[in-house]
C-alpha cells in the first residue's frame, strides 16, 4: 500500500445474524485509532462484501460472525477475492469461533481470528503490523 | 493471545482505590461507601414499598413468592432439527425443568426457508430449530403436553406465522385453544433497537404484533402474546438502567397500541410479560427488578387507568448474561452464572434460564447444559434464599438504588417522549446511538482496567482452556433442504397460490391476519413464502449504521 495513506478497513456482518455489538465496537475503535472505517452494515452476502471491498479500495476486511456460519462464509469470501484478483486484501475476523475452526480458516489464508474478550488494541496493533509489509 | 495488561491493571486499581469514581455500577451510578437511613427516608416513600403481592408490588408480585412455588426453571431447549429439538425438550423436562424456551435458527429468524440461497450454511445455526412449515411444528411438539407445559417461543418478526402454526397443530391434536399456555416473544420494538432481526418497517411490524395480541386476547386467554424484552437491549450494550427504561417504555407502547386496536387495558395487560437480563452487578440487578415492578404498576394504574390488579403485575422471565461470559478460562463462567442467577432470584423473577459455561465458544454440550440447570436447583433447594420473601427489602443500599433506578428511568421516558414516542425514536436513531455508546464505554472500561473481568484483564493466562465442544451436524442442512423441496413439490399448488394472494390482500387492508395465516400454514404454505409476500406489500427496512 501507499505510504502515508490512511489504512482503509471494511467491517462487515455477513449472513443473517444481527448481533452487531462486536462489529460496531471494533469499527469505532479502529476509527478512533485513525483508520478509515467503512461499516457495511447488516445481512451482507459474501459477494456484496467483496464488491464493496474492491470498490472502496480497502486494505483489509474484518468479518464478525457469531452464528456458526464462519465455515461457509470465510471460504466463500476467500474464493471470490481470488476470482476477482483481489487476494492482496487481508481478511480477518472475530466472533464465536472455536479454536479448531480458527486453525482451518488460517490454512485458507484468513488472517487472525479474534474471539470474545479481545482488547481492541490487540486488533489495532495486528492491523498496523500486518498491513505494514 | 489477547490481554497482557495484568500488572498495569492492578496498579491502576490501587491508585483508584482512594478515588470515589472507581466505585460505580454498570449503569454508571457512583456507589457510596456506606448507606444509611438518610438515603431512603424521603417523605411519602413508605407507600412505594408496600407488601409482596400488593400495589405497587416493589416487594414482588405474589404474596407467598417462592414459599408456595419456586420460580419456573425455563431452559432453552432447541436443536437444529424439529425432531432432535423435541428429544431435547423431553430430556430437559425429565431433568426437572418445568418450562421450555425454544429458539429458532437464523434463517427462520430472518423469515427465510431452509432452501433460500441466503440460508446456506446457517440452517440449524445458533442451536436454534429450523421451522419452515407446519410439518416442522408437528415434529417439534410431538408428544409434548402443550396444554400443561408452557412453551416460550423466542420468535419475533415471524411471530404471527409461528403462532398460526402452533394454533394449527393444537387444532389438529384436538387441544382447545383456551388451554394453550406459553409465550410468544413477539417484541418487535427491541428488534429495531437492538437485535436487528426485522424485515419490514416498524409500523407494519407493529400491526402484525397487535394482530397476534388481539387474536390471543380472543382465543388463547392463557397465552402470553408479547414478552417485552430488555435482554437483547442489554446484550447489544445498554446499561441496566437503560435496559429498564427502554423495556418499560416499549411495554407502555404496546399498551397504547392495544388500546388503539380497540382492546380494553384490563383485557390484555395481565397477559403482557417481560424478559430481563441479569448482568454482573449483584445489587444493581436486584434494584432493577424492584424498580421495574413499581414503575409498571404505577403507570398502568395511573396513566392507563387499569382497574384489574393483574394488569399491574410486572411478570418477568430472566436469563443470565451471555455477553458477560468469557471464552478464556471458560469454567469461570459457572461462577458468573451462579451469582447472576442468585441475583435474579433475590430480585423476584418468575422464571429463569441459566446459561451454559461454554457458550462463548459454541452451542452448549449436554454436560454443560445439565450443569446450568442444576445451578438453579441448588439455589432453590440448598441455599435457603427462598425461605423468606424479598429478603433484601429495607436494605438502605438496595432501597436507595431502587429509588435511583426509578428516578433515572423517568429521564429516559422524557427523552423518548420528546422525540415523539418509541417508534419515532427508533427512526431517529436514538437507541442505536445510546446503545453503541454504552457498548463502547464498557469495552473501554475493560481495556483501561477500570472494570475487571477475571481471566481476561486480570489473572490472564496465556493457555486457552481446552474443553469439549458440541459440533454442529454437518449433514443436517442438506437433509432439511431436501425434505423441504419434497414438501413443496407435493402440495396443492393452486391452494398455496390462493392463500398467498389472500395474505397479500389482507396485508393491504386492516383485517386481523392470523386466521388467514392459519389457513395458509394448514395448506403447507411455508414461513418464507408468507414473509416473501408480506415484504412485497410492506417493504423492507434498512437502518442507518450508527457506530
């Protein structure tokens, strides 16, 4: 990415679940840390999310999933990004995601998955560190 | 992984211990070191306390409270498939639960059938049951005595359809409708404010809620048609006092709407029930219940001129706080749930769900679920807290907090009124803003070490707990979809079409929609098809994202 440009992050709630507390808290924390945050809102499909990420030229997509749909949604997003030649966009996430599944998602190229209780500074540090390179 | 601030936190605490600001409850009230008679001796306040079972019911809605009958142990009993959920309900009843709450899977919650493309990967999710058609309702309730066991349907935007399926199955089984007991959550207002499982704009949604209320009023006199829920507001971030104020304001709105629909307040207010969350602050929670009973009773009598004492009763189901559970050192959650459950009991709840300790990680296992249920049985049978009624009454602290909760509530009522009422306040983003602010402040307090979560920002351990988790059934979705496709192929298609056309017409008029929905579900019209037609007429709601 260009040096000096603000980091642009898309935060999305994919799937049918509306529990958006975590997504909104993280969105605000990233914004307060000086990042440009685009909050995609509720009930977004993987295609809508990937299109929004490309249109908005973001550096990373953060997905919040509490419903158990992570096993379907993350792989779909990774595939769509690849198809559209946008695999350089970092995908990370958070929610109710068991450790075993987190390992599987990492093997698909998904970045860090943050579980309930994560300090938002840990997420900010992670993005700063990972988007540096 | 996540929190490495143990020592820093302890230092902050020590510095803060001389500072009064560090003793605050979750609502942000500063708590004094000592409370005494001067904190509760305001003129005229004696009448606010009264006796249990007497207006204004601060000390409880029943004269005998738990001495005659302890609270109802009402555990969530769902699982992906209707027949597996049925099995689980039977197990819970066998273990000593005396009521059941049923939650729905995400597609059903969002009004979509299991074969909807947007349902992919979410059929049977969140430990909820997938209900597409009357066939699912039959399987779910098979062999369950629905005239004896009260079932609480955790159903909101789709309540009119779920109630219709429930009524249709009762009719098939020859159970008289007036014997049906249970609850439909059917609280649409909090969906816009917090849980976000809405389809239509607020006003048509309110019409469906009131159609359901009116139908129950006429035909299901023992059934609670709305459970006005603070739980979700609190889960989204509302503080306890905000939960209290917003829930009550929603309750008053349903009363107004019921009256507008031509019902007399005393004909339906006795069947309105409530649903609270119990969070970590022990005494604050108890004060919340006591204030709720008093404000509800006073408002129903004074503003709505109810004559029936039962209209004034704030009857409440409680669930311990899912959002207070930690993924780290998950066993610590057993203790959190126990303390919260005790607080709900001392607050005078009518029924209680205790969360399983592994819920921050996955849906509960049979083992963790049983432990949650046993927690309630130990409180009821071993702790002795049920021996006397409202044991904390007269505590300077609890009474002062109760009064303070009540006073703060009226400030929120005023703000909502100034915005033109609850629906207007929703449309103006009032709740979204307040709840997002509260959620963010709570997170900040934890991150700054001002609020301690044991095992998370103090006493943190790098090692993650390795506990047994329940796995979702990977085959279920495929089976459910293929069953549904077969059901849709083998029905009277002309009848289905006629029912859907009729529903569309009724949506545009003002007839009560429930009889038309009952006819439709009996003709195997599915939930997703009905909601689809309603969306064409009512439109879909999208909120502005405020964070």
